[in-house]
């Protein structure tokens, strides 16, 4: 067995032992980590729900605008050409009678990008096309635009919140780990000093703490995932199945990796001052 393998095996063993030695401290750290991750998973779920709702609306978002009985064909062609620059599908529907109601000839638009709803409708409101566009339901237009704007605002807010919370999680997680390992290292400072005096290497001393930090991060992530999945089953407002698949495919793996990295980083930062200068030998 190579030196690195021996060091890795020892670090794994000592890391597990230290978790049990500092039971209360470990449980406290895991509990706080779980709270942070639960909040983060909830934000990711809201983000998915907002995006999924928007995409679902995009698939069936359409609007009909009546045309004049004898529209100016030159301006109608100009209107069609202008619409080519937007992500919309359109067709001109003939006048028809449906359920006793006469529907005039109309421009039927299907939106592929909801951010373009207002710009597209503003084209039809342009004074240039008054000889093409007939009188249409402006109240229905305002309601349609309001719904779209609220969804877009929700998605933007949730995406911004998710980015901020990810940053806070990383910073807060690192600070949490630093505080945890400062307490643990203070109680073992004499052991570290003796190890330094007999010539132990940095990896020999720091390895178990790094492993402990990784374990704390992984345990926090796993517990948070289990609790969140159980909670998701009780939240009927959110689509539990699709959200679980989204988190499983896109979030949980990265959450595990990030939690392990945060734990190791906090342990590494904390142990540094015990590996240098007088603090390492006092």
C-alpha cells in the first residue's frame, strides 16, 4: 500500500472517530446545515415551478386580433413582415359563426417567447395599421399582459433569490464549518502540537479534519434531501413528481458535491493556523 493510500485510510478512520467524539458539535453543525439546504431546495422548487408554469403557458399562449372587413393589403403585408422578427406563429382566420356568435376575420397569434408579448401587441396598436386592425378587446389584452408580466416577474425574482441564496449558503456553510472546527481544534491543540514536534506532515494532521468536514457536509445534504422529499409529498400546491425529478436530475448531485467541498474548505481554513508558527507547537 502506497503512502498516499495509507494516509487516506488513516484519515477516513480518524475522521469517523472524530465525528463520534464531537457528537453534540457534529449534530449541531448538521442541523444548521440541513436548515440551510432545506431552504435552498425550497427555492429551487419554486424556481422550477415558475419556469415550468411559464413554459406550459408558452405552449398555449395565443391571442386573436380582429381585422377590418377590407384591410389595406399593402399594410397587411407590411404587418406580416414586421412580425417575422418576433418568435411568434400566426395565421389569418376567416370569419365564421360559432355557437351563435359571429367571429370576424382575425389575426391569430401563438407566442413562443412570452417576453415578446408586449412588443408584439404594441405592433398591432401602432397607428400605421389602423386600416388593417379592427376594434379589439383592450380589457382582455390588459388582463393577458398582466398575467404574463406577473409570471415573468416571479421567475426573475426566484432566479435572483436562488443565486443569492446559493452564495449565502456557500459563505454561511464555510463560516459554520470554520466555527465548528475551531472549537474541535482548540480541544485537540495539544495533540496537534505533539504531532508537529515529532515531525508529522501537514497531510497527516489535516487529513482527518478534512474527512470530517466532508462527512459533515454529505450527512447534512443527505438528511436535507430526505426531509425535503418527505415535505414535498405534503405540499399539494407544488407538482411533487416533476419537482422531485428536476431536483434528482439537476440539483441533488451538485448539492452533495458542494456540501462536501464547503465542509472540507471550512476544515482546511481552520486547521491552517495550527500547522504554522508558534500556535502549532504551543
